């Protein structure tokens, strides 16, 4: 017979007042449990860094291990505790009112009854997520005057710490850090889920491709991309060309030209600055390859785009 959160006995745990942002870092042993038979008035986010936790909400359940983000929506009976058989559960947490944009990010991870489990978060973003939680603990204590306090400089911050963002400024600043957590976890976990189904594309080739797409203006080389994905330059070049049908440097040039076209469409940057911002060191070379790709020089491309799409793009200045 399944166990539901509203079937569990035990004393009820009060729900934090709605509207506040409360965050903390706990290290709990067996016997720790929270039971809210009517749910909470706010959203709860937990990020596990050690051990295992068990979370039940309505008829949905999740067991969280290191690198798992679990989100519980308000208004549904829930319970959470150290997972059966686990020696501890170390986790960051936050109660808050979720921002509207988070719904779309979390939707693919829904388990029912407003419980969301974001697992498969890649290890290379765990440190960034931990830093965001550190910053949230500091930002929640901001008074609004002078600069916010610095996060704890210790590599392993002490656990069993809690902070409440009382002022509206502190709440908004803390929510910005929490939004970074939600975005990083959901986007990178989604990419990790998609990689195995990438029609035989090696995940390291996908990561190199993503590095190019994320910042085409950077000084990428085959060597720097290979270092980033733990391959030799020759091996990356071979796999990239074999699986994507073009060399890494050709893919980089195409990405830079697309980036330049977007800058010409949306900004008033001079053509020389567009070239530099897109990774081209020579304006002459940029003009030549842009014309090869788009059949017209950059300046003509901008004028034609504005004429076709109206003046909405002409007042975006940088």
C-alpha cells in the first residue's frame, strides 16, 4: 500500500509565514522529520549535498541524493526526513514565493502533486549552485544600506544556519540567487537528459558545440575546446567532423557570423565593433566572409533588415 504525505502521523510542523524568504543549510541525522498535514503557504526548495533525504507530497515521493534539487509547491500535505537507511541528510533549503518564470523551467520535472525532482544535475555546476546558496544566506541579511555582506569565505560553510530576508530589498536579492539555482539545475539537467538520445553524438562533441554557441566571440581554438571537454585536439577535431559534418573551426565561423547578424539587426554598433564582438580580429576579413555567407556586406544587411522589419529595431542602442 503506498504511503502518502497526508497519511503520516506525528506532530505538525508550523509553516513559515507567506511572503518571507527563509534559507538555511542543515546537516541532519536519523530522527529528523518535518510534517505539514496542510502543506506550506510558500514554496520549498531543497538542494542535497550529502547523504539522502526522503520527501513526500500528496501521493508523490522523491528520494534526494547529492546533486538533486527537489521543489515542493504550496498547499499540498507534505513530509520530509532523513531517508530510511541513510546516516545523514545534508542539504541547502529555501522557503519563498516562486517567481512566475520558474514554472516553465520546473514543468519537465513534475512528479505530481506539485512535487518536482530535478536530478542528473551535472557535477560541474554543483559548485556554482553551492555558491549561489552561500550568496543567498548573505543577501538575506542585507539591510539595504551599504553593500550586502560577503558570503562565508570558508570552503565548507558551517551547517545548521538559517537567515530570514526581512526587507523587500533583501528578499529580491536573495530571490535572484535562488533563481540562479533553479535555472542552472533545470537547464543543465535537461541537457544531460538529452545527450544520450543525440543520434549517436558524443557528449563531449555536444559540449564543445555548446561552448561555441554560448560565446562565439571568445578566442576559441581546437586546443581550447579540446581542453574544456577532456579530449586531445586531434581526437576532438576527428569526432566533431565525423559526427557533425564540419570542422570545429568551420562551426565556429558560422556561429560568429550568426552572432554578427543578430548584432547588426538589434544594435547600432559600428560594423568594426560588431566584427570585434563576434570574434573577428580583422574587419576586412569579417566583411569578406560575411558577404560570402549573406550575399551582401554587413552595412547593407543591416539596412535591408531594418527596411523589411520596420523601425522597431532601430532604436536599440548599446
